[in-house]
């Protein structure tokens, strides 16, 4: 089964989403920033079937992350979660699902399932 890569520099948000997804049957890896996420995705591109990232990370945005991912995994499904409204234009053409915080657990699970069915 393909795994989900969660990217967030907030340990609280990272652990919360990880628990929600694991409890729903997903295998989840975590990264606390863009470079560690890219390192995992490059090392194990076949392992992952979905990336879920916060929009604001230390020193970068989700736009930066997605643009880098698209250079070597152009079809990887990506969900970006943000507390900032009006980011649709920033992500235009990057083929991502953009969702507002707070994202209810049931919605996170449904989104993940729509892109990566659990085993």
C-alpha cells in the first residue's frame, strides 16, 4: 500500500493529522520541512501515493514545495492545508487540492480516501 507523506513544521498539527490518518488505516511518514520531505520523496518515490502539506512552512510556502515536487513527481496527488484565504491563484496550474484550516477529521479522511484508498 502506498503511503501518505505529511509535511508541517507544527509538531502539534503534524501529530494530530498523523493520528487521524493512521487510525483510518493509512501508513504515514512525516517531514517537518521542505528539504526533509523532498529527501524522502526522492529516495522512495514509489513509496508515496499522496502528499499533504501545510501552506506555511519554515522559510517557504506550499507553493515552493509543490513546484519542487512537480520537477520529479509531476502526477503526485497533493493536498495543501492553509488558514489563509484566497490562495487559489498562487496554486493555479499546480494540480493541488487546497483546503482551509481547520479541516475536520472526517473531511481529511475523505480527501485522503478520494486520492489514495486505504487498504
